[in-house]
């Protein structure tokens, strides 16, 4: 559990393993405290009395079935002589009834991002490559967390790219996959990116297993569509975490999958979403080009995707200071949105409800310095957001703070930005939120950027999450 200072507390474990609800509570507390999965797994192992290998899976919130499916999707998992990777076999390894071979331990290390010692395989560690051995066993130090994180996502992306380049699934299997992806799209709206990425990779592994052999055209279209959706969400999650290079590669994979599907609506949606990366991190001109291409793919038909593309294009033009193009695009987006009937309150990561439309309105008018119109859009959007949601309301409030800065109310702007940042859950305070909060400081008149309120906000943003 978490104490008042944000540290994991390790109660003395009972003589029998605890139920899954206990591990779920520890995982939730750990994620809220911003702890990495390896640290959460150790707490589950000590507190709940389960094996280290089982604790790793529980720390990620995976069932045996989903963990096994994700393992099968890793490169090398299907090589000759490799063991059968299913829920039963994984359960035997977790309970200690059977011991996997060294090569399989290496696969498990790759999947969970830890060493053999972290997974409870001390006897196997000496037979593994040095990068997978635990520190203190006479081996080179294990890869750091960033390297392991990068390698896991790069391997998964390349596996998907190979499948897309290659040349029968039942309707029930496809329907089940559709349901899983739709659920993930809903969860993505309010779930922090780090734990969500694990779930998305699991779903993608299941899709990729079916797509590994080229399927009949009608089946392949649906699998490519699902691959495009999941790859887009992975790219967006990596962007939120500041993993820009990987995000860029995953967006390319998403575009390749969308193009493979032949679904123009999806092709447009993926491009409009991919424009978020250059919008936030540059070059903004690329964001304009991607959103314009997305709008062209909609062929002028009124749709939620067409409205999204036009609104995103308006926001990008506004950031470049091109007021005429921005106003033309936002007016076009308003007409398309109204004609499409896309409004409503139900939302997932691939919808464009009214509150999201007003979010883009706010971004456009805030960048243009039209603070009155920006505040109207912010108020309309905030009324529509539910209690359980992601970072959008915080982004709207930060844009409200930028408006205050532009209206020469620096102390009020900094106070609003600081309180918004502090109210956010730690797991949602990702680099993309940090950048938007720093935009408040940039928007301040140069003469007051060294004021006390500005210094306080700057110091707050510089603090590690656990010290706030």
C-alpha cells in the first residue's frame, strides 16, 4: 500500500497467497504513485505471497490468457523447439510446478522488462546473455529501464510491420477482437498512458497472431483496421510519455495498416491523429500537411473525422500565426461538425464528440489571442466532460491560464496553472502536460517572467512528482 509520503509499504505476508483483489489494489496504488511495474511486482510478491513471475503479470493487470497471447507475439516465440505458450503452461511456470528453459526465461525477461532474478529464476541467470542477468551475479549490469522499454516497443512494432508486408479466421474470433478493441478505445480516454500501453500491446499481439498468415480479403481488411487503431493509440500513448522517436515510428505503422485496409475514413483519422506529434513537438508545418491530407481523404463528406481533421488543421495554422487560414479552417470544421451530427456525450478514443470539438476551438482561439472566444469554448467543453476522464480538462484549464497571461493577469495565470497541475493524478502528469503548463510561462509578458508567481510555477514544474 502507499503511505502518506508516497512510498510503497510492505505488510508482512500471510501464510497463504492472497486473492487477486489484493494484487489489484496494490497495482492501482502503485500506478497512482507513478511506480514502475517491476517495483509494483516486488510489492505484490512480498505482500500477497505469490511467485515473482506471477507478481510480474499481476503488476501489469494481465490475465493468464492475455499474457500468453502477448508472449506468443514476441519475435522468436514461435521458433523451432520453443515451448507451447498458453495459459496452462504459463500457470505451471508461475506456480513452480515446472521450470522453463533458459531461452524461454530470456523471452519472459524481454516481455516483462526485468532480469532473470526479477522473475525468480536465479538458477537460470548464469545461462542467459549478460544483458538479462541480474546485477551481482558476475555479469554486466542489466539494461536500464529506458533501454528495455525502447527495445520492447521496437520489437513489437517491427513484428507488426513484417506482418503488413507478408502475403481462416472465424467470424466469432473477429467479433471478439472487435469487442476488445472497442473496450480499449473507451478505456484509453481516462486511463494513464503507461498501464494502457501494456493492454494495447496485448490486444495487438492477438490481432497480429491472426494476421501472420495472409487471410481472405474481407478478413484481412478487418484485421488491418484493428491494427491501425491499436497502433495509433500506442503511438499517441508513447507521445504523451515523451517517447517521440518511437511514437513517430508507430504512427508510420498505423498509416501503413490503415492504407492496407483501404478504409478512407480510417486513413483520414490516422493522419489527423498523427498530426498531434508535430503539432506539439514540431515541425508544425507537418501537422498542417497531415491534417489537410486527412481532410482531402474525406472528400467533403460531412463526418466526425472530417470535422476533426479541419479543427486540427485550424489549431495548427493558429500556432503558426496564420490567422486567416486558421479562421477559415475552424469555420469549415464548425459547418462539417454540425452537418455530420457527430455531437453527443458518449466518447472513445476514435470519436469526436462535442466536447472534443470545443477543445480544438479553444486551442485555435487561444493561439490567435482571441481570449473571449477561447473562454467560451473552454466553458462549453468543461461542462460536457464526465468526472472520470483523461487530460483534456487539464489542457482546457491550462489554455484558460494562457488566456489570462495574454490578458496581462500574470499572477492569476500562474496560480491557475499551478493548481490545475497539482490537482492532476501523478500518472497523468506526462511530458505533454508539462509542455502545455510551460506555455503559460512563455505567454507571460517578458517583464513579469521573473515575478514571484512565475518563479513559483517554474519551481513547481521542476519538482519530481513525489515531492509535490
